[in-house]
C-alpha cells in the first residue's frame, strides 16, 4: 500500500501492569485492543517495530466473504454448519469495520463493492456452479452467476458475483484505531521486542530490554506465534505472495474486486487516486510460493505484470511492488483462541489464509468475548486446538514438505567460496560441518551468521527480492544481517566468528 503517516509511540522503558497484554500491533492486535478498551479493559500493546510495520502493512485490503479457501472445500472440511459460521463471521467482520469507520469518522476510503470470481484457464467448467451452490448453502444467498465480470478490456467468461464485499485503506484505518486506543486509556509501546510470553497466575510478557508487563491475559498476535515452538506450526504453512501496483487512467477500470480460480490464484482491486489525480492504482497479486522454497522473485513479478497487461492493456508504469507473508492453515480457517497445551489465559491469532483483514477483525470480536469469560458461537470453529479429520491428507502433505527441508543439512552450499558471492546478495556457504549465511554488501564487505534457524533448526535460504534470509520449514525470516523479522523464530540468527574470506 502507499505510504501513510502513522502515530509514533515510544518504547517500553518501565514495568507495566494491565488486564490484557497484546504482542503485535497489526490488524488483529489493534482491533482486539480497540474493542477491549471500549469495553473498559486496561490494555497494553507491544510491537518490536512501529505499529502496522509487519504483514498488515503488506495487505491488498480485500474485505470479503468470498474466502481464499472455496466454500466447496470449507464445507468438506468443516461441514455445512462450519461453512455457514465462516461466511457469517467474515460478513460480521466487514460490518464491524464499517461500523467503526462510521463511529470514529475515519477517512480511510472504505467502500462497499462487488466481487467477481472467474475461471482460470484449465479449471473445471463446473467449478463456479459448485461454488455457487456451496456459497448459497453457507448463507450467501445473494451470490449469483453472471455472464462475465464487468471488464471491457478482458472477457472473463461466466463469473460468480459476490455482492457487498468491501475495500479500504488499512493504514489510515489502523492509524485511527491506534489513536482511539490511547484516547480510551490503552497504552501502545513500539520498538519493544517481547522475548518471553507466559500465562497462568503469573501471566506476563518480558522484553529484550529487561522490562515486564504483568497481565491477567496475554494475546500473541504476531502473524505466526512466537511463543509456540511446535503445536500450531504443524497445522499451517508460510507462503510468499507477490503484488504490483500499476497506474491506470482514472475511470478505465470498474471499482470492483476480481479473483480467478488459478492455483496460485490472482487477485485484483482498484485504489482510487487522490483528487485531482488523473489516475488510479490497479493492485494485482499472485504468484505465491512456499516461503524459503524459491528465490525467483524478479521472475514472479514479471509474470504478474505480463498477466496484468494481457487483461488490462490500459495499465501504465508499475509504481509499486512488494511481497507479503500468508499463513495457510491446513483446513482453510484462522486459528484464534486459547493457545494449545498452555494456560487458559494465553491466546494466539494466526493462520490468516489470505484473508488477514477480516480474520484479524474476527480475532478482535472473538477474543474480546473469550477474555471476558463469555462463550461465543465462533469459538470452536476457530479454536487453535481443533483437529479437522477431513484435512488429514493436507496435514500429512504439509508435514512431509516441512520434514524434507531438513535435508538441506546434507547438501553443499550455494557457492564454494565466499568471494564468489556477488555484491549486494547472499548465499549459503559450507564451512566444514556447519553452514553459514554470508551476505556481501555493496562495498564488498562480508557479513556472516549461522544458517541454522533458531526456531527448529532448518537451514535458511537467501531471498534476493527482499534481501532476507527465509526459513523453508516454518517461514521465519531474517534481514541480511540475521536480525529476526518474522516468527516463529524469536531470536536473531546466531553470529559466527569472522574468518579469512577466500
């Protein structure tokens, strides 16, 4: 998304006490904090960077009941009742955002728009018909098949129309939420890295600087949990998704949401230009792959651009490009609730499945009730402890893929010698029995750290598009110098002793 001024907060420099401590200041953390403070709760929010500086910043901001995991699949895995609850909860998330925008008078470009799902080449001809039937059984009775999506430049063929979806500018929205949290007595601290999160009678969050927040309940809303080493991570996989923003003449592309049925699929929306601009921005995403299991970002951006120009020939220059991390649960729905095998007052939010804005809002609605000791009809559907028997094959496939990544311990490095690494890039080099992540900066200086991910010991790989080290097993990411950027790892790559570079 385009840059947007966000409120600036200071780091935590003294011990605090609150009824609820939330780790993570993205959509899930800030929505939960907003709703809890509105309910009169004392809340502290911690983030290791500025607010909304994680994956929420990289969203394309589709607000939908047309979920990434099709209703045909959701019904198969969760039953008709589960699919209905999924549809209802995402509809309520959109309604909640709309209500908050109105009550807080937030200028964030919120707008109701229709969405259109159309077939990608090679997909079954009856796919849209089957999805229509499943969507209607899930309660989306206004969904209908139309002859084509409203694009003059490209004939999509039949499309499934989902009325009253929405879009907004997430940074403007969340900036307003952060200000409202502080207005209502909440406290937000940034540049504060949480190193320990504990539930129970002595529930607290400890920070790298030695500070401590004592709380009645703790919520870990860090995209993927950094307090859980194994349980949740066996039930989801991390993917990178790619996005470009192209200039288009104002008014040439209808303001609706578009998706195709490819695998990976493409997703498109229009961000209107600010007046008196004569152009809009067409935001197009796709080309997903498992995090750490590909390093061809430039080629993926190029394919995404080619796909777009074929269907939107009016598109001009590529003004923006970025990638984001998507956590894909094996059964298609987020994990929101009490952390498995933990104390009852320790909560997690993860598994956004490409619908992070609505899943994050669902988290706020659900956790606000659970933390106050109230039952909620969505609790079982989103429980992190759930076992979805019909997703067993998906679970086995993902587990096998994760296990295969540890074979990298046995292979040679990417290059034989450090000096073969081009400037501005990184590579894995084997030094005896160990593997080292070596980054060579623009001046030719070498920066080394262990290539072993501190989460569960897989070997990281270089991501040239982002200039990061990415773990192929569970999606942890580190900057070029080894500083942790994304969990589940919560520590930096271990430094190694300098040696003569050959």
